[in-house]
C-alpha cells in the first residue's frame, strides 16, 4: 500500500499531525479530552 498516495501527499510536502482523544478521568479543567504532542512530517522518497 502506498501510504503517501492514500494520504494525498506529494514528495517534499510538509504536513502536521496531532490527535485529539477522549480522556474523561485525567483531562485538564475537566474538559473530557486531551491532545497528543504534534509532529511535523516532511514526505520524501
């Protein structure tokens, strides 16, 4: 499977990813969710 093709990215393109997930017990301010650290990916050959 071509991950870049499925994700719709081209060689040299930069994308930023971060996930939002449900965290009812340990979320700040009782918001019920939390976020992962963000990551920058430069797609290359």
